[in-house]
């Protein structure tokens, strides 16, 4: 006499995962979210104001700290006490400004303009009236 269990009928059978996997890959390629709620990494358009400020600030500070640290270590190694640190600190400052400028431009390009904002003539309008 067989025992009755509360198992589903297909519990022991392997279910084909290829169709589910193919569907999830297609959604990921087209930019849709995967079912488990994971979002695309590196999506710049979803940043809030605070996260933008933290990212830009940390990029700026990191470039300055790396420049000053490399200059300090080179000064200790070569015995040129504050000169290389000052030079690399200035180079780090310039690199930080460049990084912040590039990141801010990428963030602004990826985020849509606020509703009701007038950004001037569109791309389809020619302004060759010189």
C-alpha cells in the first residue's frame, strides 16, 4: 500500500530552466529589471541629489589624497621634502576637478530635464542665422 504525501506531483522532476533563463536574459539586455528586483548597476540616471553630491565629493577628495600621498611617499624616498608633495597635490587637485566635471556632465546627460523646463531650441531646429 503506497503512502500518501502532500508533495506536488512534479517535485521529483527537474523543471526546464532554459526558457526562464532566456526570458530573464532578454529582459536584462533590453533594460528591464530581473524578477528578483535587481536593478542595473551603474545606472547614473537614478541618483538622488545626496548620492550625486557624495559621489562627486568623494571623487574630488580621493584625487587630492592620492596625489598628496604619492607626493609624500616620493619625497620620503627621494629626500626632496615638501616639493614633490606640493606638485603632486596640485596635480591631484586638477585631476579631481577634471573627474568631477566629467562625472557631472555624465550625470546631467543621463538624467531627463525637469518637467516644464525650457532648455532652448531643440536638436531639430537649426540656428544657422549668423
